[in-house]
């Protein structure tokens, strides 16, 4: 089996322009919403956002005491979130 080496998904970026940062609630909401088309099948956007917020709520073990933290790869110049995850 031969697997082709795909082209990079993003253009070359000067990594000095990037930082990893804890996201503001607004940045996290925008990042979560961008995942909706891929991961929100069968849900409305509102349902998908509610589900994401529930995962970070204090009612869940991983959300207690602020343990659910949204992080992003952020462009320094404008705060645009290029990638997103939660820990």
C-alpha cells in the first residue's frame, strides 16, 4: 500500500507570530462553533454549544474547580485562534 504525502493544510507560518494561550470565553465559543459542522451532526448549533458548555461545567468531574481549560494556538497580532483544545 502506498500512502501519498499530503500537502500541508496551512500555509507556512512564522511561529514567532504564534502563542499558546488560555482562551477567553468569547474565543472558546468561536472556536467551538467552528467545530460544529464537523462534530455537531444531528444537533443544532445551540445544542452543540450547550453540550460543549456542559462538558466544562462544575457538574462534570473534569469541569470541577475550573479544571476544564480551553487552550488555543493564537496569532499574536490579532488574537485569531488557529487551533483549539481543552484540558
